[in-house]
């Protein structure tokens, strides 16, 4: 299936959802709720090694909550990261493939069950392969600053992402999700890679923002979106893992800067301390606030809405209740 057909499949899903599809929520958050120990450089991806069945369970919980798109557990799963744990290249690539396989298995199992129930209100979900930023691999919080140092250039970022992208594409997801991109350079690297590898899967690219005005690097979104707006491979652009208080103004800003679909999945509003490896208390949105604001975000133009860190299946259920009146 080529790029046009896969893009049409996504557009059909969005249309079935009334103009806005719902993504899943915080994956690592739900793993921790179930007792998983993920305070690790691999973060949620460590569960690919330790407890793959728990990964499937979390996917099922988000599907049951109403998610139309489920994202794989590969955000912090990188070949260098796995190799640093003593795994071989072959084993590392196998784990990346497993992240897609587990998600597809959960989706198919769920759909096989609900599709036999008359009057159900679910859609057959699509699977998006998560591709975290270089900063996520570094596990030093730089995905929230974009400060990768002078030695990191365009070619280094493409080299870092290339093999992981190839392996994930070969595993057969419906979509690709580049997440927490903090700067223009890495966004450009992602766009060029999609073209160089002739990827036939639609992608979204999401930035982080720490001030609600600019990318985490301090660059304007006008600069950051320049390469993305020219790419046929990029279906949607937006924001993830930023405070929900920023989302309304950022949707307005993106609507002026792009004709791409807009995707937003904020965190709960808590702030991640990358050095201390912990969440800091701050002004947070609960499920009620997500339910209330999801309609506004949709009406402002967002085509894909979900949750990121510290959101749960109950958050997604609330968003679905608002957007779909489930």
C-alpha cells in the first residue's frame, strides 16, 4: 500500500470520527500505574525487554477507552540504546520490530472482539510507530531545550534516526510519529530521511515548547515548519508533551503557518526535570479539563487530539466523551 492509500486511510478515519480522531495517552504513565520500574535510560522501552505482555495490556486499555490511533512503545527504543545494554544489533532491531508487532496484535485482538458486537461505537484503530527525538535517546532532558551541542549536525541526526526508521517502516505500521522534536535541525533531518528512504507511510512531526510561543530551542515555529510544509510525507504537524495551557494559542499559531493537519497531545501540565528524572508539581489539567477543552481544540482546527505524559486511559475516555459523545 503506497503513501496515497495510507494517507486516504487516515483521512477516512478522521472523517468517521467527525473531523477529529483521538490518540492514546501517556504510555509510560500507565506502565508505572501497573508497577513497571522504568526509571531507566530506555524509559518505557525497557518493557520491551522485561514485560512485553504488559505493553499489550496498556494498548488494550487505551483501545477500550476509545483511542482511534495507538502509538507504539518505541519512543525511547533506539539501536544505540539497546546496544549499550549489551544487546546485539540483531536483537536491538528485533525489539524495535516487536514494538510494532505488539501494538498491531493488541489492535487486531480488540477489533476482533468489538466488531462482533452490534451497535458498538469504536473505529478500527490505526497504529503509529513512535520515533522519539535525539534528546530522548540522550535521556538528559535536551528534548525540552534543543541544545544538542556543536558536534550534532544534520548528517549526525540523520545517521542516528536512519536505521531505526528503516526497521520500524519494515515492521508495517500505518503511520509514523516523530515526537518531542525540539528544533528546526532535527525536524529537517526527519523530513529529509523520509524522502531519502522513499517512505510510503504518512508521518506526523510534533515539537515541544516550553513557553507556548516557540520551539523548545527558542526558534520560531515559522522557521521550524518551513521544511515540513514542503514535504508530501508529512501529513500533520503539531505539539506533544507541552502543558495543555499552551495548546489553544499554539493551534491558532500553527493554523496561520501551515496547511497540514494539526496534531496535539499535551501532557497533564506537570514539568519534567530531565536531570533529576522526576515530575515537578505545577498547574495541571485533570480529566474534566481535558474533556472541556478537547472540543475547543477541535473547533480551532486540530484533527488529531490525545494525551502525553501523566495522562491515562481515563483522560482519553474523557476526550472521547467530549468529541464523540461516547
